[in-house]
C-alpha cells in the first residue's frame, strides 16, 4: 500500500475513534441557547453558597427551585444534581423525572406530584444534600442543579440511575438550564 493510502487509512480510523468518544457515559444533548431554562432558588444565588439546611450538616432537604423559559412543547421536567468536584468523578445527589412541565417550580423539601425519584450516589432514592469531605471550606465543591424539559413522559423505574436518566433524555430534551451552588466543610 502506498504512503498516501496509509495516511488516508490512518486519518479515517482516527476520525472513527474520535467520534466514538471516551466511553464515559451518555451525555444529554445540550439545547441551543434559544432553548435555555432559567433555574433559580430563593435559597441561594447562582454561584452562591448552599445554606446548611440543604446539606448533610443540616436538615438535608432539597432547596426550593424555580424555572422560567420552559418551552410550550415540553411535557415533563427532569432534575439531576451532581457534584463534579467529588474525588472519584461526578457524584449524583438527586435525580427526578416526570415532574409536570407546567409548574414553575416547587417548595423546599418537596417532590413534585407525579415525579419519580432515582437512586443517588448514597445508594438511596431521593435527595441527598451536599456532603463534601471535611477540609473543603476554603475550596468548596460545586453542586450543579440541571433541569431538563422533555417532550415525553420518561419510562424509567423508580430508583433508576443518572446514566439511565441521561439515556432516556437523549433525543427528547427540548430545553435545559443549570443553577450552581457551592458548599464546603
């Protein structure tokens, strides 16, 4: 085989390998900027400190969440809360799906009617608040509250994992947004 063909073959193989990704799991496609949900909480500002009440050092209840910009074609909302600073990769603190997309939010410590909760990184269903290792006060962890608007009811069993939720959302996410809070101990 000529040198030109070898280079073309290597380029083709390289393109195939890079298109396959790193095998790190299914990522939910990110909607365009025109389809962004604004996520907020009366408990903390984006980039602010999550109050102790919503952590393992307090009552460990989910914060109130509010949304705007949910598209009219959305049927349900899903929430995924993860700590990307965890020592062994992203740690899931909360996941829920099939919340009614017509609701503009919900109060602290409550699961929206009709929503189903998945299994968090603590091995339990429901919310498990920020609980970083002690000694992180000067370098707090970040907790990303991602909200997804889906165009259908997601068919997942109670206790499903974050990877299960991400796969179910693939191709059905109409809008998304995030709110990031910080907490250290």
